[in-house]
């Protein structure tokens, strides 16, 4: 039989996965309290990330005033604080 005519093995159906909601402008209904700390606009991109030292932070970038901010559970973080926590030891 030519390779194109060989039967394929039966595939098992994949389990349905529920994707987490995106936290950006594309799905405004899924954003929770995402607003610029400088101008109050809700036109922001918000990302959750972990810094090199393991600190979980929220990064918010405003599409109106271009303000960028980082915060942790302890409160707002400065750029210098972010850079210090992101250095490899």
C-alpha cells in the first residue's frame, strides 16, 4: 500500500480544557478592578508574573497615559525595587 493509503491509528478524543480568561483589552468582561493608578483609565493591559526572587507581582500598562506600574501583596513597587528583585544571584 502507498503511504498515503495506510490506515491511521484511531485517536482518542482530547479532554476539553477550560482556558483561563485573558486579562487584557480583548476581554474586558474578565478584567477585575484593572485600572491605571495614574489616570484611572480602564484601558490597560494587566499581567501577573513572578520575579526572579519569586515575588508575585501585577504589572499594569495604561493605553491612555502610558503609565506603567508594578504591585505586590505588600503594595506598589518602584522600578528600582523590581530591578533589584529581578537580578540573578
